[in-house]
């Protein structure tokens, strides 16, 4: 697909500044790219229907052993949110007393 796109770019650059390209090679290259893309998309759909490809990449019912580091970000975010809520409620109570 990338090779077809690159060849279409080369044909487009060679055609010059005029609006009409000197050859139909650019159109053929772009048509080939679209055809290959459609073919690959259909192959992915067929693989999914036959069960070779799973939507998440993990079969249903299986858990992954991959554990990503979180560096305590969730706890830090919860603490920051709680501090903000305390600050906002103090400010709000100051303005409502007036």
C-alpha cells in the first residue's frame, strides 16, 4: 500500500504543474492502493469470522498476565480531587456567609 502511494506521488510530481497528468500511472497506482486496502480489510473480516482474530486480542475468559505500572497515579488523582473539593467547599462557604 505504501509503495503504491509512493509511486502515485512520484507520478504526480513528474506530471508537472499542469492540471492534467501526462500519464494515467498516478490513477492506476492510487486505484491499486485502494484495491489492496479493500482486499486486506476483507481478509481481516474473514479472519475475524473464522475465529483467527479476536476483537481484543485476548480470548474471552482468559486474563492477561501483563501488569502495567501505575506509579500510584490513581491514588494521587483521588487525593488531588479530594483536596480540590475541600478547597472549593471552603471557598463556597465563605461566599455564602456574606
